[in-house]
């Protein structure tokens, strides 16, 4: 048997690999993306951001024959801070884009169930459907450094094959508009509905050369700090980018030798702990003996805490009776501690456009840039892939900004609303303890929780408050 070693540091992210097969792994290598296009080049669409949302949008556009410019601020190999879960909702797109076989050929953790615990220590295990596990459609967990590289490599290849271009290390400085009549405004706002016309990109650091590229269609997929999202939400409509009631602070570390996480198949864990309530603590294995350990809390609630997430997590690992023994011989991977923000897709009462504005003439936002992270589970990859495909299809079919906004919310709104209800429930320890007690005894409630966390296609019943009430009380 080959010796197991820690190999493959992507921004200090460990991948457990066989020592005999540690050379030439795609996610550890630079990705060749060809030359920078000429200044003032024109494209059918420009996609800003090379994560799951941007890569999928660019890939689907290329599959439709569009000439695309895909711009990624980072340079591979690069890390992306995340919980690292890839749920069932993602896998159809992973397969459609030709990445599923590549993913399964790399080290990963196959998720077969989810363990939850309440502040009182009341724990319940929710197994994923056996048929989904057998079809390899239940879910995976693997570092985003690895997943994103596989997806980006495949999609950038399709973009270039279709006559488009790809830029790594491209910092988008601004989004320019024309001053035409605009067309249909997706909602009320102080800005007009100008057409997006160009993006200005700086390459090579602060003093690098600037390029301007032109298109009538731009996809914003640059995460919670996406410059395209800022041009829509803040600059064009004078709306706040960050609502701390609908943003989460997240903190992640990688650990090895955590007891109960030695294999490459099993459960991911979500724990609601008194010392971090409201919020939760997670343990997500990502390959054999490597675990993503993290903590998340709504930012407006975190503002009221005396301690930061890093300190709160350290206390749980060192002192909590459920975890201190499991981490007694564990080691944190040096350099793996990182924090980030998650823009939740919970509905905003003050907005007619939910979860927030995500389109205007010539621009469509996807994934985190559109504020679509699940407000209960914190999972965002699935919704990024869903909206990446949706944005590409709307560009091909030349649909209006309002049609895009409405389809995004029609497809994702019901489950995001449900997850927001679950998030609010989790803020009350006594109610969470009661809920977990019910879940241990009621398979229907276990299925609801599975839908929330595993991010499978939600069933209509799960969006009915009456159904939820009957499930809980009877």
C-alpha cells in the first residue's frame, strides 16, 4: 500500500494523496488559458469570476456557440474559503459540464448522511437516500481549491474552443455603460436602466496595464465583493451591498487526525452549540483523514458577541465535552485558518426584488454575487451552478432583466424562505432542542432537514407552512 502523505498545498490547503501518485494533479498545477485578447476586443458575453457560477455560465454559453470572455481575478492554483460541500443539486450541472468523472477520479469524501446536534447534545443522524448514494448523486465534500480547478479547467477549455478568451489575474476595475434608453428596469430604484457595454480590466497588479473589453451582456460572478454586483446594486441603484441581517461571517480551518473522520465515506456534521448560538459549528471531512472545521454566524448577531469567530471555535474544540476528546490528538494545518463572508439568500422585507436586485439591462448576477447562499446550511455552490446555467440561457434567449430576476426567485425562493425559517428557529436553544428531539422520532422531519442541508431539488410540500406545522406537531 502506498504511503499516505500531506501533499498538494493550494493556498495552504491540504489534500491527502498517495505518495506514488502526487505528481501532475490538475488542481495543484497552473492552468494554461492562452493569451490576453487584444484591447477593445468585442465578445458576445463577458463573465467576471471563475468560480462555480462564472465557470458554469461561461461553459453553458460556449456550449451554445457564444464567444465569451471569462475573467478570473486569481491565478491557479488558488484557494477559495468555503465549507467545501457539493450537494446533490450541483451534480446535474457537474455532469452536464463534463466534470463529474474527473471529480470522482480525485480524492474526495462521499457524503452518505448528516449528523445534527442541538445545544443540549440531542443528536440525530439523517441518512441520505440509499438510491442517491448508490448512483453517486447524494453529495461530495472536497476542498474548493480542487473542485474549482476541475470546473474552471473544463469550462475555460470550452470557452476557448468556441472562439472565446480567458484571463487569469484580471482585476476588473469598473463596468462601463452607454447612455441609451435602456429598456425594462427589473424594479424600482434611483438609477436608470442603462445597457452594460464594457469592462475595464487591470492585469499585473496596481501598476499593471489596463484593458477595455466590450459586450452587451455581462455576468457578475465575482463573489460577495463582485465588482459587477457593485455596479448594479450600489452604483446604479444606490442600494446597500451588505445587509448585516442577511450576511454571515464564516471561519474555516483544516485539521487532520480528528477522531471519527478517518475514512473517505460517511457523514458531515452540523452542531448547534450553546457558546456559539446563534450560529453553528461544522465538521466536514473532505478526504481521508482531512477535515474542514468551521463556524458561522449572522453578522448582525456576531456584532453583539464579545469574541471573534476564531476564538469561539478554539473554545469549542478545546473545551466542549462533545469535541475535546475527538480533537485531543488532532493537528490544525498551518496557514489554513481563514475567514470570509456569505451573502444569504433570505428574503428582504424592504425590497420588491428578492433576495436582492440581481439584474439590469446587460447584466446578470449569479451565485454569491446575487446573494444566494442558503441561510440555514450556508451552502452556495449549488445555487451558483443553477444561476450560472440560468444566466447563460437567458442571454441566449435574449430575455429581459425582470424575467431573469423572477425565474431566479421562482426556482430558489421557496427553499431559501424555508431555510430562513429554519435559521430563525435555530436561534432559540429551547426550540432547537425540542426540534431535534422531534427529528429523532419523525422520518418526515428528517427528510425536511436533509432537503435543507443536502441541497437536493426541494419538494413542494417543504414550502408549505401548514405542512411544516403538521410535521412538527403531529
